[in-house]
C-alpha cells in the first residue's frame, strides 16, 4: 500500500510502499520469510505482514530506526490494525473463512 501520492506519476510508482502484506506459499515460505523482510527493511517499507495461512498466524515487522527487529506474532482472529496505515483494519474472520479446511466461504 502506498500512502504518499508524490511517489506516483503517470507511468509508475517510485520508492518503497508503506505497507506490504505477503501471503506465504508452502513452496516459497522459506525464501519469503528470510529474503523478503530483509529487502523490505533495506528499502524502508514501514510495515510488512507475513501471513501464514497454514499455521493461521501473521508475523508483523514494523520499521523502527531503520530496522525491523523481532516480528510481533498474531493469530488470525479478531481484528488487526496496521501501524503504518491506521485507517485500514483487517477482519481475520473474513480471511480465515475462505481458507482451505475451514468448510466456510467468506461473507459476501
């Protein structure tokens, strides 16, 4: 998610996004959990969420003094608000309802 409209021009986006959400695949999870946070940190992404759909958790990396540090780990339940984009609130019940193995479909 990009919050700074000055980073957008008629052709593309320039610079780091403010918030990235990465949904992990079993095939690329190791790469996504090691390489990508380091790249996002280096590029100055304010917040990065790595969603683990199989484990039903999200790892939240928040940039502080140019570094992420240890991620906060949250279960995929209730609501979670981004610190980078506080106007956005995620309702995990809707997300989890559409995951394989739940037997439910997300509400319309």
